[in-house]
């Protein structure tokens, strides 16, 4: 397989604060436990979002503002 013309496009630079990567959070309403795995942008709006993974392995995306507005509480001491 040929190398991409610009190999830097293959490196993800998600801009996530390293202190958040891998931290565990609990959804206050459902009690679900999730781990932050990265950051992305929502295609339709360009809004920044967190990528987070549930204990069942499913990866979700939620706008950063919603994630940090009190819907989730951190389980890991920072």
C-alpha cells in the first residue's frame, strides 16, 4: 500500500488535556462508568466533543460542554 502524500495526516492530534485521558467518570443519572479516550469534533456543528468508552466497550461522543456541565462526575482523583 503506498504511503499517503502527507504522512502527518495519519497522526491524530486530538488536543485532549493529557490529565483527562484515561480518567473515569460516572454518569449521574444512569450510574454508567466511562473512560475518556480522546477528543473529536462533531461534523455537523464543528463543536469539540469528548470520546468516551463505556464498560461494555462502546465508544460515545458528547459535546465537551455537556460532558462537563455536571452530568458526569469524576471517579479518579486529579
